[in-house]
């Protein structure tokens, strides 16, 4: 059987997380906005977590969050040129 390229495969090459994600937010001019981060090589990425406990472990218990699906998070950040979504990163940030 021939292998299909990623774009033609009925199953995604890198399956995304099932269900809504916990997305860190910060205050913005019209409410809250998703926080964006940098990858180790300097690229911009949206960050999301599969549980509020993982979010708190990485960003602190005072970090505010909203629940979004991965497609909704991608649609929110795409106009800003952010195409990468990092799920459950192990990062250290000041609260």
C-alpha cells in the first residue's frame, strides 16, 4: 500500500488534543487576550494546556485562563502571524 502525504491522509499526521484547552490570557483593551510566547529559537507560539493544573504548574496559580478549542486558538492567533500552538509546555515564567 502506498503511503499518502500528510495533506491527503484521512487521519492527521500530528493529532491535536481532544476537547477544549486552557489558554493563558492577560488583560487587554477590550477584555482578555491570549498570551503569546517565544519558542527556544525565537519564533512566536500560542500556548495551551490540557488541564488547569498543568497551566498552574508552568505559569503560577494566579495566571488567568480561558477555554478554547485548538482550531479556535489557531483562528485567533493566525491574523497575528502566529501559526504554531504549543500544548503542555514545560516552561518557567515569572508569575
